[in-house]
């Protein structure tokens, strides 16, 4: 084993590292070289398909032309594809920055949207660190949370959304040694269970062009579910290709990047070939090395699934205004997720007719892996 491998896996959280992270608080910089800088037809379609969302409002140009928008829209979650660029394109390309040798786990999300994202919109964003909080965790003992705030605008300088991401930063080797997940076993499905998942998938309901009026919604009603998975490495590749992860690079680009940023390199244990920590999302062995039970999904990916459920329900005339979600358990390769929601309240605020919901995702073990809340603006019969 080379010294480089030890340094890049066994880095420790130090007061110096925390001070360096805190020095960036409040420094707002543009997100340059984002994976997507415009809502092009193919980019929207690739993102929608990368999260399994086939709503025609996103992918059918003829359908979009007949809608009240006169064009296809991008799902609200499309802005994930605009929140960073590949790390090799420069320091400001990354929408958020970690510390060398530490592993980051996505833990919470907050979104507020203001206007729809339309086909051919040009999108620019900014990013800044707003909080650094030291934590103690069962996974890795000493850790710290960083909160990144991003803002996105279109070509008209209209504010599209404000986005806050929370990450927990841990020591890779410490997390592995604690052995929190050492007894974990992947779930093996029976043929009957897989048939049930398919049957639930076939029950998906897309509201589409039929308005869902605020007056017709009842507090306590449940939304039709959306089912995702069972999660596979192929699905992770599909999602990452659509999202544009920071370390998705190849060949010469890898070698040049590693030479410039040696601590980004977490080599393959068997071959010593350069590689990156992002592979924890499709490489079980490396995922266990950083303290996870197995390879796991991206936090924004799971949130995008909940958004998919909400846009199915609210229809073309509805609009998600706010969403907050907390990831409370790993969603690993092989797991399925049932996205569900319940209406908890209704209100009229600043002329907007809003429905408020509790949202969550449960796996095949009947464990809840994500919880949250959302507020959706619906059309009102009084304004029809």
C-alpha cells in the first residue's frame, strides 16, 4: 500500500481544517462551467429519465406546446444539474467544496422555487457556504456539518430558486472502524415481491393537464405513491450521467487532475489506479471503507424522487413552492423506495392557495429513509 493511499483515506478532522472551512463562510461565487447552463430539450429529457420521471410536460414537445406554458418545462429538480460543474474545469466549477481526505454524506435539503423552468431558459447560479457546525456522530465520532446555499436565475434575471444543502463530513477510516453497519445484509427479493413492486409502479398516476383545484383537496388525504428501485449500479450511472457529478472524468483528464490535486485521489486498493470517492455510490467495497453499509444513492437523487411524486399529483397547473427533506437512513443498492405524502394543512398566503404536506420514503424493510415537508401552490376555483 502506498503512502498516498494512506493519506487520502486516513485524513483526520483538525482544528486547522475546520478553520479553513469556516474562512469560506459568506463568500459567494458564481457557479461556472455547470453541467447544464441551459434547459435544453435533451438535457431536460436526460435528467427526467435519470430519475425515472416520464411526465410528458418534461419530455414531449408537442404536449408542452399545448400546455398553458406553450413549451415543455424542466422538473423543479432539474436545477441539481446546474448546481456544479466537473471539478477538473476549475475551482469555481464545483457548486460546493469538501476538504481533502474527508468523506461527505448528503444529510438535508431545503428548496424554495419562485418561477417555472422553461425550455431553452439560460440558467446561472451562485454558491456560498453559510454554516459550519461541528458534530458528534455514531458513524465517525468527530464530524462537522457544512451548509451550502445556492441561488439560480434565468436569462430574464428572474430568481428561479434558492437551494440549501447540508452535508456531514467524516473521517473515512474512523467511520469504517466504528463498525456501525458491520451486521448489515442486503435484501434478497422473492419473485412475488418483485411482482408486487411492478404492480405498485403500474399504479402511478400523472395528473397532467387536468387541474387539481385547491378547494377540492382535503386535509388528511394521501397522495398516490411513486415507487423507485430496486436501486442498481446501472441506475446510479444513469443518475450521475444526468446530474454531472464532480468527479465524473476520464483518462488523461483524471491523471492531470490528480497531479494537480493529489488528495482528491483515493486509489483502487487492488490496482492502485487513480480513482475518486464518488464511487461509493456504485462500489460496495469502497462504500464499506468509508463507513456505509453498501453503495448508496445520492441525497439529491432521493429528494428528486419525492419531487417526482409531488409534480405527478399537483398536475401541470400546480407548482411546488417549498420543500425540506432529511435523509435519515442509507438507501443502498438493492433497496426499493415507496415515496408517499399526506396533506396536513391548507392556507392562503400572499394570494397563493397553498397545500402543505408531510412527505417520506420507505424501503422494502418498512424502514423510513427520508422525511420532510412540502408546500404546493394550486389553482383556485375562485380565480378560474
